[in-house]
C-alpha cells in the first residue's frame, strides 16, 4: 500500500490540477449516485457521465505518470512488476469494482455492459496518457460515427441486446491496455537523442517529461524519423564535400546550418510540408466537409503554424550549449562577436523557411476551402509571415529562457500576428494592393526588420555561453 500511496503523491505533484479535478468530479458523481439510490431516478445519467469523465481524466494522468516511472533503471528495483500489478489492482477496485457495486445496489440494467464500458474508458485514458499520439487512432472512430448518426444509434441499440457485446468490449479494453502498457514494460536500449532543433515535431514534446525517459515512437514515427535522419546525413555530407572542394564563406555557412538545423535541408522541408499537407487534407475531408467558417482564417492559421517553430529555437539553443563548445573550437573565430554573428546569420535561414511554409499552407487551405479570393490571402500572408518570422526569431533569440517568459513572448507574437493579418487583409481589400499593401509592408516589415536588427546587435554583443541549463 505504501507503493500505491507514493505513486499517488507523485501523480499529484506532477499533475495537481488534473488530480483535483478528477476527484471533484468523482465526489460530484458520488453525490448524484446517493440521490439516485434514494429514489431520484433521473440523476443516474448525470452520475454516470461525471464518473466516466473523472475516470478518463484520472487514468490519462496515470498513463502520463507511468511514462517516467517505467524507465529501464526502475526494473532493477526489487519486485517492480509485482508492485505495479498491485497498484493496478487497487486502481481497478477504486474505479471499476466500487462503482459496479453501487450499480448492483441500485439495480442498474445492462450491468455487465456498464462494467466493460468503465474498463474501456480507463484503458483509453491510460493509452492516451502513456502515448498521446495514439489519440490520432481513436478519434477517427468517432468521426466515422459522426458521419452516420442514425447508423450509430441503431448499432448502439442492437449491441445492448447482443450476448457477444461484453466479450467484444473486454477484447477492446485488453487491446488498449496492451498498446499502452506493452511499450512501458519493455526494456530497450535508449535511442540516440534527437537534436533539440530537429523540427520534425515527432519528439518535440519529449522535453516535458522526466530526464532519461526514452523516446516512445510508434512504427510510423520511427520510419519517418529514420527518413529524416537519412536526409540530414546526406545533406551534411553534401555540404562537407562541397566545402572541401572549394572552401568559401557561403559554403562554410551552409555547413554550419546543416550542423545546427539538421532537418532544414530542402528534402526534409519538402517531406515535412507533405506530411502536414496529408494531415490537413484528411482533417478537411473528414471533419470540415461542411464549411462553417470564414475562409480568410486559413491564412491566419498558416502563419501561426509556421511561426510555431521559433519557441523551439529558444529551448533548443539552451539545451545545445554544452555541445556548442565543440563548434566554437572548430570554427576558431578571432573574436567572440564573430562567433555570435555566425550563429545569428546561420539561424536567419529560418525566416525564408517559415515564409515558404506559411505560403504553402495558405495555398493548400485556400484550395481546400474554395476561398473566393486566394491571391488576396497569399499577398497579405506573404507580408505578415515575413514580418512575424523576423520578430519571432529576434525575440526568441534573445528572449527569456524560462517557461513563463517564453510563453508570454510567444503569445504576444501570435496575437500580434493575427491582429496584423486581419488588419492588413481589411486594409488591402479597402484601398487596394498598391496603397494598402504598401502601407502594410511599411509598417509590418519595418517593425519586423527593426526588431531583428536590434536583437542581432544585442546577441552579437553577448558573450557565448556553453554552460548546461539548470534543470
């Protein structure tokens, strides 16, 4: 029991809001369940709904916690697997057996189906917490049911009276548990850490978990990661061979960029855009098949998506500090300012990459939503995306390194970009491309360029840092 208590305490320390909210919902469900047992029949639905949401939230937190508990070193502890099994038995007793007992007392119909449903909710929460990417495999099922609500209603009514339904639900719950717990209980060698500036979005959230936790990618994620690594290695070798054949300042800068930004070579950029395009097309076809929004918002969302790369720059540069000492010695700059200038010039390539990404996403979105004036959207998106990229790169290059400060800077950049985009779209529509676009470019690009040059001067004047970040 002491192990279970320590795991509960750890869960509360890691996700206090989720734990408190889940238990408040469980207390509310218990209150309505007591009222139902006393004779108020209409409250059983409310009690079941509240308890189902609480169960899902609690087990999502449990899955999140198990990611950091089930590391290879933990399996060296005595009886680690048995203690986890005991913890799971206590959890099942609290969140499945106890409500089933209450349902038996109240004479609930379809009792076996209700118990199996609770197991599925708990297993789904555990799966989504232990591997958040698996949510992409769960939601399409609900999307398909949303396409045919009458069929879903008929299927639900027929399943209530089928003797095979409980067995099917148990099989689904066992499958979900297998997908969630199987990778956690498997002892594997840790994979090589990805670059903090890898920009594939496959492992970007890994820094939020415990140090030493292995990256848990599915089969598709591993295949895509392998492809990115192959493209990065090939681009690095090409840059190295070109520099060896004819050393020059430009080829030296390309080589530095291949080291700092391994997945920002042309082939990797095309692969990244293609993957996002596939996801966006599926989203519009599956979910947004009935348009109920202003098509102009596509351009604003494309700018926001392309600028989401820059907060990673802030985090990645801090994490890479100890490794940057090798690069400093390799470049052998005459002054510290020369090294800082090289870094800022190398990172400036993120601005045209962000601009290209925003334009591709805007064009794709305009085609999918059949925008009435796509050239208007592309024109405004070009100016605003360029200005936003310059400002975001500048602010995250010299901005605060703490999570709170970085979040505030990112919010200011995002909301500012949205305001400028909508204002610029109205301005160009009101007074034309020449005058309106000129005013928009003068204000937006003037601000972005001014912020960048000021930030670059500040960055160059700073001394290089190679100390490891605290925490």
